[in-house]
């Protein structure tokens, strides 16, 4: 038998701190690391066996098919489908056309991309118009809540592979979730309550403690191949990314429903 070629981790031209950390972890495993110079895929990279990718959604859409990747992401309505005891607020999955009719403040975000800024909008009139975002674009609309502390969890097979605090009272405050964190056990207990339904086997979920009432709630889910690692262990993050952005023919039946759709080409 011929030896398998080494896995290759591809990075976008805009290499971030997380990209650097993942590149180091990949090289320690004997993987190849390649960084794109432009948004065009070199011919020799197309369909390379064992490819994986760490990049933002727009870049992933531009090169993912050419690299032969299956990119996993949460179902758009996963957060909206959770019970209020896990979200701490009302969350609705709707369209941007419907959200433009809002006449109250709300937090509005696209579930799995960055087609417009995710933030609190005073009302729906502040959302981008149909000339910028298609009317049928799905969006999550949620009540406004404040978190006094927030954590990022990299999940593999519904288990926390690595985690990091990333904010306190809305400000960046980064530290690993380890024995020195007094909230570690609370975070892990809450993570164990998260239903796997609606999530792929490799995903990022952000959770936080509500400023009012002190209960724990899900902030959002994010694609692992596009999420910053903060103070997470890079090797643990890489484990999740390699599953979340794997060759499409490696994606099994359990994850097939969570494949990111190929972008529409005009």
C-alpha cells in the first residue's frame, strides 16, 4: 500500500492569530500548510487529497468547491428552535424582508454568514435594503439581553474539545477554560445540556451567563472553520476544524444535512 499524502491545511490570504496558531498545530502533526496569495485557487491545489480550510465564509465560498471541501455549519434555525431555558430570550428565524418590518429594538444576525452586521437595530428600517441583501435571506431576530461573561466552546461529537472565555460585561477578556476559572464546572454542566439535534459533529457554540438573573444561555453557534480560537488549545481547535472542513467525500450521513450550500453563481 502506498502511504497516504499528508493532510493539507489551507489558509486565506488574511492570516489571523487563529490561522497562525492552527498552522503551528498542523505542522507539528506533519501536515502541510498552504496560504492563498489571492482569491483564486492555483490549478495544482484543486481537489488536493486530504484538504482542510480555515477562512471566513466569503473566502470559503470562493474556494471550497475547488478544494473539494464539505463545510459544516449549524442548521439556520437551531438557535430559534431551542427552549427558552437554554436561550434566556425569545429567538425567531425569519427573513430579512420580515425583519425590516420590526418597529422595536432587536438583535438581528444572519445565522451562518456575514451578509450584514450582526448587532442591535433600533428597528427594521436600519437593516440593509433589497438592493444589498435578498428579501429571502434568513435572519435570527432575538430579544436584547446582556451577558456578564461569555465562553467559546469547540465541540466534537457533542463534547467540549477545548474552550475559552472571551468576554466580560461586553468587553474582550480572554482566558482558557481551565482549573483556574471558577466558572469552569458551570460552563461544562451547561454545555452538557445542549442538544446535538440541529448541530453537526464539529461546531462552535458560544454560551454566556446572563447579567440579569445569572442563568446560563446559548449566545450563538458558529462554523468551526471560521471561528477565532481566543485562548483555546490550538490542537483541540484543529481537531474540530479538520472535521468541520473535510473533503466532501469524507462527510458521513450524520453530517450530510449540515453541509454549507454552494454559493449561487450568476
